């Protein structure tokens, strides 16, 4: 078990106080809830209906193998889009103040083969607390052949990682569905989180939801659509997961692994330089935050700065909160990291993969301040 880390609670206390006051005032002044609104409900219905329709078209459409390949690819995209637009908010408790609503919508993870129970610990607990800290944030610990942080050991293979890493993003969800959830559940260690006593109910749910997923997405298609065509089905299933993993990987990596983000290292006592909130601003970056389309597709996760600072606020509000966060950060001399577009963020991601793959002592570049 890794030792517990400590944030510098005395650092930038006024910033945190002022930011929270301004965000609270935004909701009070406009007399709105920080939960889901009508647009969020529309997004939920759109992504869920698209996901379900694509599955039913595969199962009932009677299309050719080639058309079904395309449908499986689209389904893979909506596996991830359903997760980030519905389940992600729900697991954070940010969709509704009603626990049963969040629990119900969290099943959008389980119905796609990923345990919402384990995601809570791997994402909410480890990633959101110790963002970009090696050995604590599992999202930057992929494979030994991929170096995402300058605090990880540099190996000769890393010189080529900007070429092959994107392929491994495509394997993320299939690994998650068949290996990662089980491994993390029984190893019972995520960063410095360890020793959780899983209830009998949690154990039953883990295996029950997995079994339901395996039946719906493997057994049922094999028994009905792909009778005797095991190879064709396996390729179709792989295509779905490759697109799901790729989409999910890109959304999250562009938020934390770009040239301006930092990778803090705790000192010998386990202390980090900044407070938790300021730590998030140094380790998280937005992309295309002014694009309504990007927000609609990514579930607002193109504005991860706001999400990391206020994970309990529904993502539908991040667009309005972003100028408040940016203005306050600059007033206190704290960086607000962002890329103006998806493509600039993608290019920055490729550059950092290249540099971290070649440079032992990589240093982040200074952020550009973009006008409102």
C-alpha cells in the first residue's frame, strides 16, 4: 500500500474561498439547481436511445456482415458516450440529489460491462484526489511500454510511444470488462486506497452485472445473429470495444496529458506543494470549452478543470462556470490550462507523448492565456 499523501492546506486558502463563493452565487443569483436540467435530460435520452437503437439494429436488422461491422463501431462510440454523458455524472452524485436516480443512471456503466462500483474507487477516489501523481493516479499508469509521466522510468521503447499508444487506448474497455474490474476488486488496492471490505451485496452485484453483460453482448448475439460465425462475431465485438476504448481514452487523456499539465511529486514526508484545488488546476486542462458540440459529445468533460474542482456539480453547468473559474484563477496568479480546440489538444498530446518518450527530465511548457 502506498503511503497517504498530504496537500498543503495553507496554500491559496483565499482563492478556494473566493471561488466557492462565486460559484455558489452564480446558482443563487440565477435561481437554478446545480443538478441536471432539461438539456441534461435530453442529452441522457439522446445518448441512451442511440445506444439502444444501434444494439437493436444489430440484433434485429438482418443487415450484411459489413453493415453490422459499421454498426458495431458506432455502438462502441456510444458505449463511451453513454458512460460519459450519463453514468459519469451519476456516479459522482452530480446528476440528482436523489440517490436512487444516481444509482439507476450509474447502471449505464454496468450495462456496458464496466463496474460502476469499482469506477467509484478508481476514478472518484484515486484519480480525482491525486491527479497526475505517479503510483496514485491509476489513469496515468497504463502499461510499462507507455510513459505518460516524467516521474515514471524512461525505457528505450518509449521513443516510439507516440506511434503505438493510440492503439492501446482502443484496448482499454475490453481490458476493463474482462480483467481490470476483477483485478482491482480482489487486489483491493487503488493508489493509497486499500483494504476496503467489500460487502456481500457488492460481490454479488459485480458478478451479476458482468454475467448480464456477457449474456447480452456475447451469448445472445452468438445464439441469434452469428450462429456458427464465431470469428465474425469476435471481430465485431473487438471493433465495438476498440472504438469504445479509443473514444474514452482520447476524452480523458486530452484533459491531463498535454504539454501544459504538471506531474507533481510528493516530498519525502508525502506532502504535495499545493492545496487540493490548486493541484487540480496544475494537472488538468480543458479543450474546446467554447464548443457546444464538444460539450454535448463529451458530457462536458472537455471542461475537466471545472469538473475536477466541482465534481458534485452536474456537467451541464460547466460551460457557464468556466469563465468564473478562469477569472478567479488569474486574479490569484494560478494557471488556467486550456487548448482552444480538440485538434490543438490532440496535437499537444502527441507532442507530450513524444517528449516524455525521449526526455528523462521533461518539463511542462508555459500555458497560453486565451482571450474570452
